[in-house]
């Protein structure tokens, strides 16, 4: 009844088919032409304008303070689309150019501000002055003369400076931050609504806050918040003036000179500087002018170089040393942005700071600290953010001679610890490293009052992590530093320093020194469970150690490494450390290992990760842990000691039973081990080898039922059965296949795939198709009759409850027909070495073929019965598709010389076309194929069949 495969194969020949090329080609580029018309509306000023030819003397600030400033008049006459495009293009180019003024090796201020805000906090109540506005002169503004307008604007500013404001008291730190953010937004809103006077008032008001040191611990954070507003203001002013230099005919070049700026831009720029010069108080006048320092580019080539020294001198008028040093930090910050080449001014700020540094210990500061109840050790750490920034600016690309001079000047101040710490924080790491012993000598001579030496050693250690000291000094440096660190009594002080110097030790010394350091850490952090407050630092120590010890046999031979891990007693932290270790192992372990030291240590680490899993553990976390543990399992190899390898897998199964992906990996590993064993021991110790393979098979058979995923179990039963079959373990293979068959009824209708519920029938169909391919070569058991596994599988398929309106059952039956057709061949398509399949066992026996044909008839009857149930309007299309599919199966696998089969194929052909639901194109191609095949030898019977297969046309 089945087609002869050998004759079919002999008739198959490759045929050359000419390619037709048209305009379309899949690799041809696609061109899309898009046309857009963009409309840009620019809001102009609503204020009245005045005649530019007025003979009266007008205050030079009038064009700024009046609503109708030169920019508004300029914008009113310019083409808005061209102006917006030109401005935006120039701004993008200019931003790229500004970013390239200093190199990427210069750490920007933005990197520091977050750390400052997080570190300098307070629980004390704060106060802030908010501008309340003035109603004076509001009425009838539109009818005022120009001179009256100017006078009104000036009076508004004077009114603000003289107290038209409200003081908010008893603010928490978060309330204070919120108010500052509100002021920043008010500045932007005022500017957007063309209220330039209000914007200036807000900036002046905020700048005044920098003179207030009433809550001194919060001052560095206040500085960050206020200078954010100043930066916003400076950018708004600069962009406004720059836009005046752009019209629809030209664009200001990237590196423009004052000659490129028009008179309107210059006049507006001067007006801003004149108004700022009229601010009465020193601190707001300094900060606001510094914020728009860049605008000098519109006035003069030497404007910035002339203003920087003047602003530097202005700071000398600020009496409070803390306020003064932050003002210098802001000036250096602005200077590095607009003119980093003007080093003299930066250096001048540094030297001026050194001259006034002794004020810190003066009576004024000491009295202030007494009033606020602040101790010197709490006061001095307020300086480093500003000092570090100043030193970073002056040391950027500075010659060695200048850095040496700065060091000498610091020495003359008595090697003040605060100053020395800032030098080590800001100067290049290479400069510090080459002079490490000099710095250690300076640290020894420092006065510790207010700034302890261990912080200086920490700063030195941070530099040595980035640059190497002279080799001859390395051991002495470590001894000198650790001599101070190990004497620290406070656990937090100790661990903050030890964490830095562990990296230096790992980098330059052996496991002996690292072990000594770890032992010292354990000694200091164990009493009173001090380690519980220092988990972040302890984690950093572990990361630094494993970053430098990629040889894990060396790492785990460090005696104190595992005791160090025992300090991580908080489960979440302990698991993170274990994940870090396993990630490093997977990344750096190049060769499989059987080192007992490594295995015992990593089994302990993996067990720690596994035991953290509970009902609340997220699936992503489980996947990550499984990935790490599986990475370890894959790297364990005992070579040809297969029994030891299997023992390791048995131990791993007991340790990692809660992670299904790990169990799956273990089953795959054991199956691979069984195959490798058979391959390597081929012809040798056959009895012992067979016993070992049966042990591997038993391992898999015992482990698979513990898995939760139904399709995971099904596929592993099939895979393990194939491995058993390949190793001639026929009874074990039958057991796997029977287990898979008995599990099929438990397949649910819906399964969870990546968090989404999906129908399971398509997955079941895929599994069964793979199963059928294996059953072809499985020999029948002598005690169970012909094709007993196929019969059992068909019974399960028959009894399975399929979804309504589903055709998967018929598709499965079609696959069964393919299997039965292959089983009826004299010689099967493929075999397993040393396994006699049914073609060898039965040798084409007529009784076997008769049983095969009976099964075929039973299955075909099931298919035809299902096709009859589809004779309904809503199911006709499915009937047509299934009928044609069944026809193709008979054509491919059946012997159409059989009259019944021939007539059935004709009936299916007509059924596919009966209701006009067939795909005519497919039918045409199928018929062409039949006619072509009929010309082959022994295929002439297809000629008659083709004549009985008409094509119906749709009318």
C-alpha cells in the first residue's frame, strides 16, 4: 500500500531553473522621498515700542528692561523659519565645539554634584527668602512714557533689594530643595514670557542665599543648588544675545569674533553687564556677573581675560573663608568652560586661597562654630568639594614644575592635612604615585586636628590604585600605610581605608600579603559584629580580590578568603557576593577543572545561591542563579574518570534540586557522559561500560519526574530514550518511551510561555512528530506484539481531549501515516549502530506488513471521519485545506497503483474543490507536479490519475 522510497529517490534529480529579474530585488535599496512643510510660530513681545530717533537721553538699560528689547524688534522683522533653523543649527555646532574645549580626561562638575548633594545633608531647619513681587506701577503701564518705564523698572529692582520679599522659616532640607527647584522653574517661566526683570530678580535673590552660613553643614549642597540656577541664567542670556547675531542671510560662525556680532547684540550685552554692575551687594554681583562671563565674547576679544582677574580680586572682599572658597570654585568652573587656556587666573585663585587659608583657624570662624555648636572635625570636611575642584582645574595639563611649586607652597603652610588631602585628590595620579614616599613623609608631619591622617592615607591609596609607584618603594609604602590603618579603633574609619589599600595589595603583591590583609580586616570587623554596618565596603574588597586573582586555585588557597566570606551573614548580601564570584569564575576560567579546592569552594558558593530561592523569588532571579550554577557545572571535568564525574552530578542533583534549569542541565550532562563513555571505551571493558551507562540512564529516569514543566519532561524522556537506544539499552529505552506516552494525557490545554498563557497543541504536535521519527528505529519488544509502542501512542492520541475547532489531531494522524509508510520499506531510511530495527527483525514479513496496513486503514478512517464533520459552512475552508493535505500525503507516501488508494485520492481532490474554497494556484502546481512525475520510469500510472483530476474554475 505504501510507496517504494528507493524508486522515488532514484527519480529525483536537480533541475536548473532560469531566474527572472525584474525591477524588484530584495537587496535593492529602497528610496523614500518625503516632503514636509514645517511651520514655526515665534511669539513676539506684546509691549509697546518707542521711536529709536527720540532726541531724549535714554538710560542705556532701557532696551533691556523694557518689554520691547532689541531682540524682540529683531525677531519681529526676521523670517521665523530661517531664524529658528539657523539658531538651532548654530547651537548644535557650538555645543559640540564647547564640549571639545577640555578633553575627556577632565572630570566634569556634573559628576561631582550628585555626590555632594548626597553627602552634605542636615536635619536642622532652614530658611529662604522668596521674592513676592511689587504691585507698584502696575496700572496704566501701556500708556507710560519711555523714561517713566525705565524708572519704574529700576524702582522694582530697588524695591526687591530693599525687602519686598518673604522669609520662609522652619523648612526641612527637602522643603528647601523643592523651593529652590521652584525658583529655577520660575526663572525659566519668566524668561519664556519675556519678563527679563523678574528673571534677574530671581537670580539675584538666589545668589544672596550663598552669603548665608547659618546651617553651615548644608552649605556645599546649597552651593550646588544655587549654581544650577546661575548656570541656567547664564545660558539663557548667552543664547538670547547669540540669536540676535543670526538673521536669514548669515549664520554666526562657530569661532566668532566681536566683529561678527551686530550692534543690537553688543548693546543688549552691555545693558546686562551695566545692570549687574548696579547690584549693591558683593556676593550676588559677583555670582551673577560670573554666570554670564561668556557673553564678553560679543564685546571684546580680551573681555574674558580682563574680567577673570577682576572677579578674582572681588572675591578678596568676601570675609567668610568657606563662602570665599566656594566663590573661587565657581569662578574656576566658569573659567574652565569659557577660557581654559587662561591658566594665570586659575593659579591666582589658588595662591589667593593659600594666603587666606589661615582664616579657618581665626577667631571669627571659631566663634561662628561655637554659636552653631559645630566641632572643627565636622567643619573642615565642608571645604574639600570646593578645594578639590580648584586644584583639579589648576592641575589639568599643568607642567610638573607648577605642581611641584604648589606642593612647596603647601609645605610652607605647615603641611596642613586638609590642604594636602585636596592636593592628592586633584593632582594627577601619576604625579602622586612617583612621589609616594614624599607624600607619606608630609602625611606624617601633618597636624591631625580636625582632619585625621587615615583619610590622607585613603586619598593616597586611591591614587595608587590608578598609577604605580616606583617598584623599590612598594613594600615600604604598604607597611607605612598599614601601620596607621591597623591602629584605627573605629570600624568605619578602618574599613573605609582598608577597602582602598586592598586593591594596592592585590595589584603589587602575592597571596601571602593579601591573606595578611584579609586576616586583619576579619580581626577588626568581627568584634561586636561591626561587619553588619560595612557590607558595601566588604563587597568592594571581594570584587577587588577576584578582579586580580583569575586563577581560582590560587584564590581559594588564600587561607582567609572563605572565612572572609563568612562575614556576609545577611542573606541578600551574601547571595550578591556569591553571584559576583561565580560570574568571575565563568568569565575567567578557561579550562575545565577537577581541582578539589576549587570544587569544594564553589559548591559551597553555589549552594548558598541555591538555598536563597523561595516562593517569593522572581523568575528572573532564578534564571540568573541557574545560569551561574550551570556555568560552574559545565566547567567541571574529571577526564576519563567517568564514575567520579557521575558522582559529582549525583551530588549536584541533591544540592540544587530547587532550580529546574540546573536539573535539566544535569540530565543533559549525564546523557552526554553516557555517549562519551561509549565512544571512548569502545571495545574495552564492555561489561563495566554497559553497567556505567545503565547507571547514567537510571540517573535520568529518576530525575526527570521531579521537573515541573510538562514539555521539559516529555522532551527529556525522548532524548534520554534516544541515548539509551544508542547505547543498546533497549529495555531502558522502552521505559523512557512508555513514560513519555503515559505523560501525554497530562498535557494541559494552555501552558505558560515567558509569562503568557498559550495553547499547547502546536507544541504537542511538534513533540509527537519528533517521537514518530524515533519510533521508526525502535525494535518491537518480543513479548508485546507488533508495533506495540505505536499502538499505545495511537490510543493515547485517540483518547486525548482536543480543542474544539482544532485540526491538530488529524495532522498528527497524517504524520502517523508517514511513519507507517516508512516502516513498510524493506530497508529503513536510518538506523542506530548495533541496534536491529524492525526491518531487520521482520525482514519484510507479510504478517508484519498486514498489521501495518491495518493500522494505516484505521488511521485513514479517522481522518476521513473528521473530514465529514467539517461539512458545514463555517468549516468548509478547513475541510478543503485538510483534504488537499491528505491528498498530498497519499501522493508522497502511498502506492497509487492500488485502486482503492487511487480512487480515494481522486475523491479528496474533488473534495478540496467542491465548495470553491481551494487555493487554485496550489492545485495547479500540484497537478503540474503529477504530470511531470508521470513521465518517470515506473510512474506511468500517474498519467491516468492526472486525467481524473480536473481543475474547477470559479465563476
